């Protein structure tokens, strides 16, 4: 009995030593040794490879990063999710993407990652659960060159009483400023107030998606049955295009005060318009914070970083004085609910590390260039480019950001019908009533196709 007791004591001691050794190892509490991240963005694949190496050094957990080729993410995900070694972290495209992948999305409501969200209304929720966490927000509006605007506001014969672009807070005032700037364009040294409205095929997305978002946001916001404008849009088999005249307000302002004759806009691209802005030939251009790279990259760029600012897209909607930029995301992390609990936990731990550790946050800000919607970032850890800083500033103003409702648009064909109708309108071949009819009819027909 004495030998047996001694043997048990020794065994227990060895077990305690082994456990102590494990607790001091690099491996995370989850116990999983490898996770699999299916990346959506090819342009940042190398950054994620570096992140994975550093994470493995710090924790001992290997992060397998696979990047889908551009435009193939959904196809790649369908193929990879069926494999025995399936992605443990994948990405979904908002509420629409969630509907396709909800059977694979784990509930994240009790995670630190969800608790880090600055605005929890941005998460994808279903009932009491949280199934998608946004990891980057973007914003768009009217980008302006404040050096040109200051030159205008210094004119002794300007038509408005305000003294800076920052004071513009509704469409009527914006219209007065823009039309007066057009009259003074030679004095201001510009060729037009707005950059070209790019209506070339494949280049129309700023109008048939981003600009169209504004009237549909307000239309679906009026539907009190839903507290989410995307869900209201998804439920709409038909639309009123209730704010069509508001869309017309701003679209007419763009094309009538442009550097390019409106009949020639069918040949213009987004690159053309961004170059016009970067070279100082125009004062304003509609685009998002992602446009900074384009502006910066234009040879001969004359716009100083400190002069690049944002205005919301005002259209004449009642109460728009309290409207901010259109801010949202199409990028949400989801955790595969079909993999083991250990792999789910390890995947969540990796994302929490990425958005809360010093190493991870440095990657997010400096290399990925994300405007991350998490409260773990201090002021000196936020993006430094001028448009990203403007988005953050507008988010902190306490005004109402415009949600990205275009996720509810029924199809790419709908957007293209809309864009083509806008081109014909600009060229004088369609009336505005014709455009409204195209938009309403194509929404209904594209919805009907989906219902079959």
C-alpha cells in the first residue's frame, strides 16, 4: 500500500508540474493550435500574412490566411465552408450576407469583441443574438478643397452671408454657394465647381448606388414597421421613390455646375473626376474616404492634406441640418458555428487581439488603414489620412449619420438601369419623369425575379 500511495503522490506531482508548464506556455486558453481566416480583400493579403506571423509568435496559435481572388469571395466561401478544414473566421456582407450564411454564424453577443464596439447598433443582430461584427467603417459625402472655398468666402461680392464651408448645413445654402462659385470660377481659378459626374458604363456607382442611397434611406426610414432601413428595403417589393425630387436637386446641381458639359459625361470615369479634384481644377467631388489614395497618387496633386474636408450630401430633405455623412460598412466578421468550440474561441481571441493589443492596433491603423469602430483605440491610434479623420470627426459631431441602405437594392441590374437612365437624362434624351419610372419599374421587376 505504501508503494501504491507513493506512486499516486508522484503521479499527482507530475500532473501538477505538467499543468503548470502548460499554463505558462504560449498557447491561448482555447486550446486550439490553428485557425483559418478567409480574407475578402486581396489588396491587404500581405498585411494579414504579417499579422498571422506576429500572432503566432506571441501566442503559439497559427492563423492560416487564405485570400479569395477579387470578385470571387462568395464562390470561394461556398467551396471552402464545405471542407473538413473549413474557415473559422469569414466575412459577410451586411444583413443580406447574413441571410445567406446565418446557419454558419456563431452568436457573439457575450464576446469582448462585441463589447468593444463603439456603436453596437452597427452589429448584425437576429433576435437576441449578435452574428456579425463590423470591423471597419467608411464614409462618403462631398469632398471639398477648403483652400478654394476660403478664396470664395473672401470675395467681397459673394451671394451668401456665411463665411466658411463648414457653415453649410442644408441644400438651399449649398445651391446658393455652388451657383455663385460657378459665376466666379475665373476669379477662383477653377474650371468648374464639381468634378465630372462619371456616367461611363461601369463608372456610375457613385450615383446609382451611393447618391441613390440618400433618398432610399429616407424613404425606408419613414417605414415605422422596421428600425433598420436595409431590412425595410429588403421587404419592399415596390418603391414610391418618394424622395426622387431630392435626388434630382443634388444631381442637377452636380451636372449643371461641372467642369464637363453634361452631354459629355458618358465618357467620364471616376479616375477622371478624382484627377480633376487633385489638380485643383474643381472645388468639390462626391466620393468616400477611400478616395484619399487616389487624390494623393495623382501626379501634380496640388491639394494640401489640411485643406481636404467633407460635407454631407444635402438634398433638401426636412431636418437635414442635423444630417451627417453616409457612414457604414459592408465588412463584417463572422465565426463559423460549425467548427469546434475550441476553434471558435481561438478565432474570437485572435480578433480581440487584433483590435485591442498594441501590436494588433498598430497593424489596423498603420497597415490596414481601417477606421475601426472599436473603443479600444486611443486618439493617437486612429488613422491619420485627412478623409479618415474627417469621417471620425463627423461621427463625433452628434449628427445623424446616413445608414448604408443600398445593401437592400435588389440587384446590380437595378443599379445599372438607374445609372443608364441618369446618363440619358444628363444628355437630354430622357425627362426626369422617365428616370423615376425606370427606377420604380426596375425595382419591381428585379424583386419579382428574385421571388420566383
